[in-house]
C-alpha cells in the first residue's frame, strides 16, 4: 500500500534511535505538526506524492525556487547548512525534495521545497572526488507559480521555525504570487490582523536594510515594529545605511545588528558628535605667567594666579577702557566664536 509523505516521515523518525543533526524539514516533530494551523492542508497536499514517484536527479539540473523564504547571509543559516551536510553525508537523504519541470530551461527542474537539502547535497558534490555519482531524491510534479509557492509555504508550516522577519518577508513573496491577506491566513497560520502588521513593517523598513540585519533569531514583532516607527523619518534609513558596512555591524550577530540599527535610526540627523578640543592660552612675560585663558564648548574662562593679585586688580580697573577700545575697533554686529 502506498504511504503518504507524512507517514514516511513518521516512520523515518521512529527508526532513528540516536539524535542526528539535520534540517527541521527532514525530521519535523509530530507534536509540533499537530499544533500547526496548516496541518490539515499539509496532509491533503502531501498525500499526492507517493513512493513510486520518487526519482534520482542530478542536483546541477535543479534551480532554486524563484521565491525566497530564507535569508542566505546569516550565520545561523550557515551553521545549520553545515550540520545538515554532515548528516546527509553520513546517513543519506531521508526525505525527497519537491521539484517541477523548469518553465524556461529544457531538461531542468525548479525547487518547490527542500532548498537546504539541495544546498547541502550540492556542497557534498563540491567536495566529492566523483561528483557525477551524487544524486538527489526528488518528487516531480507539474506546478503553476501559485501552486509552487503554496507547496513551499506548506513546508514552512511543518518546520515552524521561521523568524518573525522571515515570516514577514515570506508574506511579501506570497503577495507577489497573487495571494490576498485572507488566502495567506491558513498558509501562515495567522489572522488577517497579524498579516497586516507584517506588511506594516516590511513597507516601512527597506528590504536592503532587512537583509543586512538578517533573520534576527529571537527578535519578535515589538522590536521590529519600534524600528519601523523610527524609519518613518526618511533620514533614519540613511543613518542606518551608514553603519551597515562597518566592521562593528558586520561582525555582530543579527540580533545585535538590529539593536545597532535602532540606535542609528534614533540618533539626530547629521548631529556632530565630536566636541571641539579645549584651547589653553597663557598670558606670560618670560617665565612669569600672569593668567591663563581656557576655551571649550561651554565658554571661555580667565584665571589669574594668587601671586598676581595686583595684576588682577589693575586689569579690573582697566576693563572699562579695554571694553570701549574693543567696541570701537570691532564690528559691533560681529560675535567671536
């Protein structure tokens, strides 16, 4: 009797006695699947794929889905991919990927889901002495763009480990495929109000800044919403872009990068942050110092040593004449800085 993918996934999980590091889509938790709002759709969709439809393909003949549901430039993603590569190299590919015939390239295919498995197997090929022997197990189905993105979304529902901003960017992809907010509800497992909030953030925060920050594991809606509010001022995005190529920003993890971005967006536009250096001038004749003038951002002060008290009195007596002389020799409208 033919078994659905869900049945085979459960069987594969029960056969594995020792823990194996792998992609969450290769070995999802049954308990977590039951808690997902999309599980009824998953069951109906995946039962169409049966064991006798699995074929072996050259990974080089498969292209990635045109719809991106993951951030590539992320340290967590790189670590997870390396762990999955090791798992597949030692234990094999447990769950096939899903592909469709490529719409524009003959004898090629396009991924619907299973990107991490495909990327891991491509990495194994690159390290193999006989890359031509490396194959990927895949289901092949005719899929429209709308069906492809729905199948890709169903796997996201099984994995349930997209970060908040990844889910928001995935909603953008769903919208580009023609799905309404209501149609996204069962796919994302969210209410229309929650989906509208996703778009309020993606509409306020430019895509290049989101991708520069990364998937921001552990950062949820409140922080992203606060960041979006700051970027309503167009100058905020410009200030964030000034820091995204700095060593401090690029060297931080994505959760720290959003904190740096919020700090940059919060700062006053084009604010001069450096204070002028303090200037010190001594009034002296030879080795004898009669006074010292200090100037800084707070103003200018003149101090006269105790032993020059007589000079201080003389200066105070002469001050009216000095002020009059200064006023007559200078432009009254001009103020020295």
